[in-house]
C-alpha cells in the first residue's frame, strides 16, 4: 500500500493525476462539510457524483462549487432526495436509484448528526443511531446490487466510537438515561461494525468496505452544541490527552478532512483496507486502552461476531416499520 499520504494530505492531493471519467459515486450528505468537499474533489477529477441530500432546494444552492469543479474537470453532479431519519424516504431514494439502474463504483455513506438532544426518527429510533447507522444500513443494503463488482463502500465513522460499544439490547435508549455523546459514540461504533460486516458479506464479489475517521474539523456537525459546550469539549479532550502524555488533537481544514474518504473510495489498495478502520489515509492500529481520548481503533468496533449481531438486529429493526 502506498504510504504517500497522511494527516495533512488534501483530497485533491490524494486524487492528483487520477482520471475518474466514467466512474460513478454515491455520496450521502453533500450539502456541507466533508461530503461537499468529497463531492467537489471527485467531480473535479471527472467523476459522475450522485449526492443524496435531505433538502434538495438548499443542496441546489450550496453545491455550486461542485458544479463548477465538475464543469472544469469533466465530471457531473446529480442530486437525489434522502432523509436518513425516515425509512420511507430511504426506501423511496433506494427505489429511484434501483429503477435508474446505473451502477456505482463506490458508495460513500457520509451523512451524519452529532450529539443531538434526545430525538427520534420518523420510525421511532434514537436520532443518532437511526440517522448515522440505520438510515445508511437500510439504504446501502437495498441498493447493494448497484455496487459494481470490485466496488467499494466507505462509511464515515469517528474517533467518538471510542466512547462506547453498541448496545444491542437497548439501541434506542428506551430503558436507560440518554446521553448525547454516548449515543453518538455508539452510533459511530455501529457504522464501523456495519462496514466490517458488509466487507465480509461481499468480498467474494470483489467488493470491499471500510470505515473512516476523517479527522476533526469545524464543519456544521457541532450545530447542536453551544459555544461553551464546544469550548468545554476541546478543554476536556486537551486535558485528557495531556494527562496521557499524548500530543494535542489537531484540527484539519476541510480539504484535509475529505482526504481519507477519497483515498478509501478510489486510491487505496481495496484489499488492504477492506474490513478496516482508516484514519489519515492509512489503516489505523488497534488500541484497546481504556482512555477514550487515546488514538487508534478499539477492537470492539471491528469485532466480527458483534458485527454479525448488529447486522441481524438492524435488519429486524428496519423490517418492523
Ligand atoms: N467534522 C468532524 O470533525 C468529524 C469527525 C469525525 C467524524 N465525522 C463524520 O463525518 C461525517 C460528515 O460530517 P461533517 O463534519 O461534514 O458534518 P456536516 O454537519 O457538515 O455534514 C453532515 C451532512 O449530513 C447531512 N444529514 C444530517 N442528517 C441527515 C438526514 N436525516 N438525512 C440526510 N442527510 C442528513 C447534513 O445535511 C449534512 O449535509 C459525519 O458522519 C460525521 O459523523 C466528522
């Protein structure tokens, strides 16, 4: 595997010299942040990008940078409506893609919400688990026949997976006190487990899947946090890392924070990244320290048995609505 790229690489640097004409990508959440930059970079290199978004009118306005890049680079952008917090919307989106029938070389399951107050999706699932995991699970498993043989699935996870393993008995916080960070952490462990099990199930078609920790960046993601909450978070993380003798966690800018997604979706050797958790354009090492602020991926987020159990639980949850 190439060791050429790292924490400071940008999406354009990762794609330098790569011609994506004729390649198709589905990306969820292209209206802001990492998804918007991922779409822009891929389109600038000639890719046909389908961006799945909750609000089509807003997305039309804010994706001008993607259309400009596409017109210069020979790529294109199509938008499709998708509310991941509604299984009806997810199924409608999937069925439109299936009816269209065109295949995708990579699917990037990027959209997400973080540290929301307790909320429920249209189907009654806890909002973060429902949006970040079940919405993607329902979409991707339905459109899986559209993923090209040798295609890739990239699922956005987070360092927040280190907060907690999934809770398969009470995934929707019906029998325990709600904590926004616990819910976010569990939802991101779920996204890594989903990628790991998808990889296991589809490897024989040459399809590989990986989860990505993009790096920390000030996108719209902390929209549910006040300035004080955000400041408190930075202080807590900084103190905990200093106490553990670790360097401060650095913020990335937006082009950098999209780099690992495009690396995983296009450039990396898919057989070397398949089933893994990626960070800074590399496979992250397993680190089972109890300190949630220390680097690396916790092994519970890639555990094969837990991944199978989560898959079965997710199928059961989405099939009853
Ligand atoms: N920014 C960071 O520091 C960071 C760190 C680790 C992981 N991540 C992950 O990266 C991904 C992208 O986050 P970002 O930082 O670009 O945040 P962002 O808030 O800028 O973008 C998230 C996107 O998801 C979309 N979205 C949210 N709920 C949706 C729903 N119900 N249906 C459809 N779309 C929905 C939003 O509209 C938005 O376009 C997320 O999965 C996030 O958890 C981000």
